[in-house]
């Protein structure tokens, strides 16, 4: 037996995560849904789909409670018996499925998609996302809600593929609109330099509880974020990276003679001394 220890997943914890970490959760959800739809036992349904059924293990989403899994699709005689109405106040089906060989074909997969959208995706994926990724996010929201647009009829394979594309856009930095250098943003670069333990401050969306630490695609994005923050005077780019390969940047609210640190870079706002 192999046992993993995970952290409980609740609404407060979800909203405290960076958008990059919530993107990782969305990718994990898409992978779990695809696995449930294509398990060796056939398409499985999560009859008690709640955040409390999941844990985070090293940032990866894991399903921890499987005692409420349904193994077969619901029985039926006609297509009219195969509508999914979960969460629909009007009582009208949000999606109609065919009755094939006395079973509602695709019911478990579609119901899992609906619940995942209600309990996870719609709550955290749009929050604080890069503006240029909004069309991709809205496409996924439509797929999870089963309402409107071409994505409304997507299965788990299509959702997994679209989530992977969203991750790829984020990893590639294609969401960054500017092509300017740090010089035009008002910064100068000092190689092999660090400000260890100095001038740390708290900021929004930081992944650290004691400083302002945010992942960036490159030094230009780091300079852009610092330029928009009136408290920021400098940024240190080290050699630590996130699950997407992005660099962790440490934002500073002051500056003094830097310490030498091989492989680190210090971006300093011009005029700061």
C-alpha cells in the first residue's frame, strides 16, 4: 500500500492560490475527468462531487474519496429520461443525451463535467487571469456549464485538450503584449546580484507569506509588474522555477549595495539609489 498525505482543499485556500497554481488545478481537474470517463470499468460518475473529496499533494490535485463513484450509466427507455438538470433552477435539462441500449449514453461524463464547473472552474479560473487569455477561459467556462457556444457539447477529451492549450499559451508567454526591453520601462540590469533578506514586503498574489514573490515569464514581465507597483524599487530574478518553468521573481521596496550571487539578476528602477 502506498499512502500520500495531502492538504485539504477549501474555498479560502483556493482563492489564496496564485493564478498559475489555480491553472495547475484546472489542468488536474481535466485529467481526472478524462480518467473517470475512460476507466477500465467504463465511464464513472462522481455522485458526491465536492471540494472536500480532493486534496493537494505537492501542488497536484488528487481525488481522495472514491466511495461514491457510480459504475454504470443510468437506465432509460427513451431519450426524454436522459436529461441532466443539476443546478438548473427551472428544472429544464441543461443537456439532453441519447438513450442507447437502455442506458443514458454519456450521462456520467457530462454530469462530472457539470459538477466540476460548478464546484471548481467557474469559481477560480477567471479570477486574476491575464486579460489576453480571457477568450480561452470563457471557452472552457462554456464547456463546463453546458450552455452556449460550440464548446457546450464538449466531452472530457476536448476539455483536456483545451486546458492543455491554455497552459501552453501561459507557458509560452504569448499573453504578454509588449515587446519592449527593460530599458524602455525604466530599469537597468545588474548581473550576478541579489538583495538577500532585505527590503521584502507583502503584495497581492504573492506565493510567499513573508515577501512579494511572483512568477514571471521573463525579465520584461518582471519590470512591467514592478513599474505598476508604487512600492517596488527593484526585482531579483533567481534560479527557482514553478511547475510551468517560469522564474520566481522577488520584488523589493528598497535598494542598497547588492550581494554577489552567481546566476542571479537584479533589475533596478532608474533613479533609485
